[in-house]
């Protein structure tokens, strides 16, 4: 077993019907999402002779070299992952050639079997009691720009990234409050597409006017004190 600590999990009611009646499933306690800057910081902390700039240079070189080789058609197998390019679509004959309207590049990218097995065999678990935690929005992803933004089109689809976003029962409640409006002057975000503990995909209201808003989320339908507000105002255009 791993000496790196334990993975905390808690039990949640299984919402899928079973022959045995009531049952429970394990959920991993995901406290935070680590991004590249977090990983770089942790890597630097493991070796006092390596600077942050050293790590960033190596990561950039790795990305550039892997990209270069995959775009040459060469499969790349590292200790952590394997990558190779494919091509989808049907060719009508041996004389047929690539046509972007009929053929699509396909990237095959996955963890290596060795790395996957290493993680599985090293994992150690400890059961916990899930504490009542407030939902928190950390970033908002725009599908239009494919980036984290604070400016969105009215009626566009966005994805909230954070923690504790999925209630124990039902769906979270999401609202917009125009800058300067009264606390109870809320516009509900009614179209929620997908929900997990860390992500909620939803559609911004079509009827909202352009302007500056605050976005709030609640996991229990409570009053304003029970709603969590995203730290940055968003702009609808």
C-alpha cells in the first residue's frame, strides 16, 4: 500500500434501482482540483535544486516535442501516457484522398497500463463522514471561447467549476443577480444540463439583459444566507 496518505471516501445513497433495495455507493472526497501551476509548485518542493523556471522549461519542451512527433505520425509512449494520431472516415477507393469534410483526425491519448496499475495498486482508502459543506464556484468555463472567462453571451452554455456543487438530493439552484439589485431580485438559471461534485453545465437565461451580474449557487434551496456567490462579477453581452 502507498505511504503517501489515504484517499478519503464517503457513502451516498445509490439512486439507481437494484434488486436488493436500498444501497449505497462510494464517492471520493475531492477537496480541490490541481492545475499545472499547482503541480509545478509541488514538484519544486520535492527538489531544492530545481527552480520553478526549470520545471516550466522541461514541461514546455515535453509538450513541444510530443506534439511534434505525434504530428509526424509517430506514436509516443512515455511512463505516464501514450499518444498517437489516427484518422476517421471512409475512403471510397485507393485513389481517394483526405477530405476534411469526410475525414477527421483522431487523437488516441491515455494513461499507460503500467502507470494505471501503479496508481490502482498504490491506492489506500479511508472512510469518512461527509460534513455539510457549502458549494463553491472557483472558475467558469465558456464553451464559446473554450476558456475560463467572466464574459458570456446571453443564452450561452457555461460550466461552473468548483467543489461541493452536487447536492445530496436533486439539482443545485443557480441564480443571477444584477449588479446593484436587491438581494431577493434573482433570475433563476433553469436549464441545468449536467451535474457532478466539481462541475455544473448550465445555460444562461435567454431573457437576461446585457450587463454585469453576480452568479449564486445553493444546494438546498435555502435563503440568501445559504447561497454562495462567485467571487467575480460576470458580464453578459
